[in-house]
């Protein structure tokens, strides 16, 4: 075969190869079908648990309270709850205080817990002008506490929320079951002795009684006892 014929033959083979490549060479692609829909605007959101604490004419609010931190500022709130007990006679027998708690949020709470913190004894110098004390002070566990749930009149009993009861719905006299040393958070109870669910916008009313388990004792003379009561809603 002449060189001319060989050159023509090679050019023909090259042309056939290019056509095969253009045709896909057995590995061509095909268009596919598709369809699409979208669910837009998906969000997750949460409601609020706000606890409002009313004693007399004073109401404090968890959302603006001293324990609240204002987002983005690091600054705490300024709303401080009222003192429940003040300038009472330790030897005067039972002392009571009234408290209304309101779930001011949008969510229902499964229970309401309370605890007592920071119980400390001191002298009554601010009133008596004397630092003279008589022996060691009683233990905080010697100051007994009950929490009685009532209707809004604070006289019609609903349930013994913290304490013992032999004739429900009234609490028995304070007997040391709970005291100023009761620092662990405890569920308050309601009708039937169950934990107190707390619907949004609902209010519960309580009479708190403190009874000195030690009476007519010189160790109480010229003393003060200071403590805090903490209340906590949980979902």
C-alpha cells in the first residue's frame, strides 16, 4: 500500500473515532425527571414560666427579680421580694405569714417546690442595744415550719402543702417535720397529697407558720434568726 493510501486510511480511522466520541461511545448521558416542593417557615418556640410572689401589697416577679439576668447585658434584675417575717417575738408562740404565688407565664408547671436557705442566728442589738447572749443559740432545726394551702381568704384550708396532717385538709401544729434547717428543695403538695400542678395564670395561696420548738428558754433571749424562703416552678 502506498504512503498516500496509508495516510488516507489513517485519516478515515481518525474521523470514525471522533464520530464515536461525539456519539457517546456507549457511555452517553440522558436527561432525568425531577419534582420538588418546599415546607417554608419552620420554627421552634418556647413559652414562659413566670412566678409572681405577693405578700401584702408587694409583688415581686421572677422575670424582673434579683436572680434574673437580663440577656445581653449581664445585669441582674432589681425586683426583690418582700420580707415575710420581721421583728417577731421568738418566744411568742406560732407566727404566720400570708403568701400568694401566681404562675404568670404561658406554660403550665408540673409542680411547685420550696426550700429554706441561709438560716443564721445573731444578736438583737439593733433593738436592745446589747450584745449579751445566754448560751449557744438553738439549732435551726428547732424552728418548726408548716405551709398550709388555703383559698384566697387565707382562712379556708385546701390542703396541707408541707407538714403532717391527721385531719385533712388542715396541717397539724408544727412538729419538726419541716424546719428552718430544711434546705433541700421539696415539692409542695395539694389536694390528695399529690404534687401541686400549676396551670398558667393560676394562683395558689399559702399560710406559713413558724413555731419555736424551744420555748421560754434563755437561749432565745436577745436573739434573732434570719433565713430566706425560696419558691420554684418546674415544668
